[in-house]
């Protein structure tokens, strides 16, 4: 089965795709933008810019920073950010299922390389 890569264009400069969603998931997992960026092989600056872009694209933030302290600062995905992840993953699952149905009759004609 071929894989799908879905990018959702919400406006001329507002896009949500697999990279941003994976970054949000990594922030939820690691508790910081820098650790998430490292886990995904991207610079802190790039990760921060993507988070900032997402936060400016919606009326609610998707990621919020946590003030540093004895154990340092961090970041967490907001409830709205969690809804965004869930919505994107649901669209991805549904699209993959539909694509598999449509692709079934063509799959045998693909030349493996």
C-alpha cells in the first residue's frame, strides 16, 4: 500500500502537515521545544519558528512555554494543540483507508523498483 502525505492548507500562508504535527507530538513527548527539535534532527530555531507559526495561525495557542525554575523551563502542547493533532491524525487515517479502497484495483500494475 502506498503511503499518503497530507498537507492541509487553511489559508495562503497557513499550512498543517506531517512535519508540524510530528513536532507537536515530540513536544508533548519531551516537554520542550529544544528537546523535540533534537529528537527530530532540527535546530531549535527551526522548531521554534514552526511553533510560532502555528501559534499565530490559530485563535488559541497550540504550544505554551513554561517558565524556568530549578529544573528549567519547557513547553507543553495545549488542549487545543492536542485537538489539532487528533484531528490531523483522524484525517490521515480516513484518507489512507479511502485511498486503499481506490488504489486496490491499480496496485497490481505498479512496477516495483
